[in-house]
C-alpha cells in the first residue's frame, strides 16, 4: 500500500478500533505502534484476521487513524534525531558527498518533505550533524566550567578530541579527509564559515586568555590552535589503521592523551606556569 492510500484507509477505520488500540497501548504501557495486532484484536473483541480486514491490512493505516484522532502513535524517535544519526553514518562511511536528502530519508525511514520540515534543507542538516559530532564545540563546556589548572584543562581537551575522533560514526575524520582531498568543496567551506568563529570564540579565547595571563607563550593564535590539536588529530585519525599493523604496540588512549598534553605544555607553557604548578 502506498503512502497516498493511507489517509483514505485511515478514514474508514472505525472509532471502536482506534479506541481498542489506545486501550491496549495503555494496558501494556507501550506506544500504539508497538502494540501487537493480536493484543488490539483481543481488546476489540474480534479475531486477528477480522481486525486486519477492518484496518485494510496495514498497521500504517491504523497508526494514521490514531494520529488523526489526536494521539501520537509513537514507535519511532523524532525525524530530526533519526536523520542526524543516519546522516552521520552516511558521512562516516562514504564522505560528505553521500549526504543527500534522498539517502538520509531512506536510511532514517522518513520522507524527504519531513526532512525539509525538520531542517529546512541539506545545509541545516549538515550543520546539525557536525554540531553533534564536532569535538571543539564540546571544549567550550570544559573551558566555561570551573577553572582547573592548565595541565588538567589541556588533558581534558585531548581526551575530548580522542573521544570524537575514535567513536563511530567517524564524522570528523571524514571531514578532515574531505579537507585534504578537496579544500575548495562548497559544503566544507560553508561548515568552516559556520563553525570557525565559534571555535575561535571558545578554544581560541581560552588560549588567548592563557597567553594574556602569562601562562602560555605569546604565539599567533591560529598556529597555537594547530600546534595543540594537529598532532592528536593525525594520530587518532590514523590509529584504527595503525592498530592493524602486526607487532606494533600502541599506548592506551588515556596514555596517548597524557603524552600529547605533556608535549604541548612543554612547547608553549611559560616558566611562570611551570613554577606555579600550572604546567609541566
């Protein structure tokens, strides 16, 4: 049955059947969409085959009738959440070019119009995916919280980087691969234009404050950011492949983060930070 047929079928479903579905859902403590047809049939006092005839053989039609009665049948997470998850997996597995609304709709089991309703278009969906998976935005929470010493803050930032770069779906590695292969890609440029100011306002402002306080050497801010994150990014992007090399024993992720933090602080922390216990 096509989606075009569902509204007509839903109008033919009796109020008694809809009410039976709602009672069964309440009795079982489930969404209507998750209630077995047999349970609804029992609540309606009919056989399963009779109920299926009354709803036109389609659970989708029954769900539509329940929705028309003003009740969300449930059974699935909101389209926005499903689309962000599906889009992240598409990017992680196939790159930015794989993120089409048609592909996301298929993977998220929704319609393209519902994606437009949730996001307004592909660009906003792409931003929502990177908002969820870009670790430098999470860093804002670290530096906005209670101020730990310089060493602890740097270590926490590296642990956030490691988490975002190693967990599936690997959205950030896919973005980095796109940046290396096609730096002029319009999608990538739009993402950078959207997120770079926030990155500078977050991580960049924290580094600038540390320089102003004399705990970090005065260096050009873009280079200081790159010096902090580039070695770790390179390591964690390549780590899954390196781990496959026989007889190569990599340190744990925790130990690796500690090594990168120590190296960064050794390179940029001032003697005053070290003396006061704020650095290495």
